[in-house]
C-alpha cells in the first residue's frame, strides 16, 4: 500500500475494562483509586478489498480532560465516551480516503460537535485520538509492517493541510523519513502528591506488600530510575516542604538525575509559581534538585494559562503546556507567550504530536531555538496502551518519558491471562514474570522497546475481548452536565 491509497472504516466495537490502583494516586484536584480503560476495535477495508482489524486502548481519565468541580467523575467518563461516539459516527460515514485525511478531514467537525454538547476541545479530541490509533494499527497489520516503518514511509499520508495553516508547504515525507526511533528509552518516574517518600510515611497496616516498591526510596532501589516527575500542589510552603523531603531521597543517587515539575494547573498565575521556584532556589537542601530540573509542566490553570506571558517563570526554566493543549492552535499560542514546549500524549492524538514536532523543527531551524516536546503519561496500562504511547514517543526522538501505570496498576490490571501471556511472549524485552505476574520490566531506569518493531501499532497481539464488557452508550449530555460545564468554564 502507498500513502495515497485509501481505506474505509466498516465497523467499530468499543469495550471497557475496570481496574483498581494498588496505591492511591493524587494529581491536581483528584485522588484516583480505580478507573476504566477504553478498548477500541476498528475494522477497515482497503481499496483492494482487503479487510482487517486494529486496536487501541486508553484510560478514561476523570478530572484531567475537564476539571470542572461541578461534574462528577462518572460525568467526566461519559464525556469521553461521547467524544468516541462522535468520532465513530463520523468515521463510519466517511468515504474512502487516507488514514490521515480521515482524521484531519473531521478535525473541525469533531471540535464543533463537541462544543455543541459542552465538551472542551481536549475532551472532544479524545475520540479521534483513540480511533486513529486503531485505524493505523489495522493498516499496519494488513501491510505487515511496524508503526515506525509505516510512519517513516508516511503510510497514513500525512500532508500539509488547512487544519495547520502554519505548516503550509511543509514536506511531511522528508520530515517523517528522517525520524529515528530507538530501542530503549528512560522511564521518568512520577511522584504523586500522596505518594510515600520513605517507609516512615506509611501508617501501620497500610502497606500493599505485593512485591512491588511502594515508597520513592524503594522505587529508586528497585528500578534504578534517573528521571523523575514531581507533582506540586499549588501551595508554596507545602510544596517546598515535600520537595525537600523528595530531594533527601534523590540526592542519595550517585549518578546525575533529572527531574521535571508538574503543576497540573494548581497555581493561579505565573507570579505564584515563580515564587515557588524562587523559594526552591533559596533552600540549601534543594540546590541539586533545582540544578537537575529540566522543565516545568502546565503549572497554571488552563483558563488563564494562555492569557499572559510566562516569562516571569520561563526565565528560570523552560515551561511547557499540557492541559492547555486542547486544539492544534494551542502550541503556537503558547509559543507567543514564552512557552518552550508541549507534551505528547497518545490520548491527545498521535497526529497532533507529529504536527507539534514538525513545528519545533521549523521554529528551531529558523534560528529561534529551544522548542521541544516531552513525553507524558495518563496512567497508560500494560499492553496496548503503554506500547502505543512508547512507540509514539520513541518515533518523536524523545529520550525519556513519564511512566506511572506500572507503579499504580499491578501488571495488566485484570486483563485475561491468555492475553497477558501473549504480550509477554511477543515482547520479552518489555515485560517479565515477577512473583507469578507479568509486569513491565524496568532495569537501570530503562525500558527496552525493540520488540515494538513488529507488524502493528506497537504490537501485533490481538487482545482478548470475549469477556470484556461493551462500552455503555454515553448518557452525556445530561441537563446538569451541560449546565455544570457552562458554569465551570
């Protein structure tokens, strides 16, 4: 198949898998103890008549895509289901076209349809982000090539398109052909806001004792991480105290370590987060941690994050957007305000990640310099979800990526045993058997991902959906849901 060949979506089946976290995880405004994973199966037909299935999986995350406190977690999840339904209806009705044109041609429609139902752009984008991966997975499986090979040869047909007018005339063929994925990547460990730092932080009787590390001290000893992502909570004194305790553990690492700070929109404005940084620089116990800080991620609430210059903070460290990255125009808007980068998350769309990487290349080549992308997590689970995201960030050329799903979700989170064994057999570099369970393998802080070079989007394993419940039809918009969205902004 060539990049100009066309496909049609002939069937979409949606499923959900519940999971429980082995430890609570707090970020931003929510403490997560359980959740749901969406699993999509998409069947495509090529112009030559061949048909095949592709798969994608992603957590249905509450209080990240839309943090409006007026909405319940279930309403948040229902918003994401509705976003998938909107994209699915549009894709089924679409005529034959390339995989990229299928996505790009419905981009505006998806956002507009979502907005009419009270869905933020970040929420509305979740639907095509999931289905686009399944479409390309099907295409790769039919052609017998990996995601990396497919993208380097521009199998989906990425091109200059009206949805990104700033890249008019950009040569996507040449750009994609020069990408060089690696067989390893550093795992950047997330330290959540309620994570125990040392054993003394755990009250009697609260240990999980499942053979996996629980405290930050144990994580460092077990996995050998050299990259860390530290959540901050929006209150300078509390953040300073917690960071000092974290530094007490990280500073015991002999080799150089690197960290990123993630505000998850918890600070009201740039002056308040700049005050945190200045307090950090003034604390003797944080000198090594400050010197090891690579960048600061989305510290300011999205309602105001792109309303003012970020320079009062950016003069200390590069600042990137994450939750503010709701549409394809967000990164250029952020750049104009002094932001240096943007996160890649498979849940926001892999085409978006590649488009933003292209922008970084164009802007840096123009002599401005310093624009970059980061790889972040939304609790990607073992199997489809983590492998598709790892395949993407490696293609982008990133050398480290935030990973937290393996720490908070034990192994495959309840997926069928046969499926788990199939992933272990197909990807023995990425997984290992530990105390009878198949779990992600991290050694010396590294994830080994060479086995992702297989037919499919990160894997050729077919998930076992025989006992997985169908995704319920979205109840959104409910009257209180739309009202809450309007009030929450």
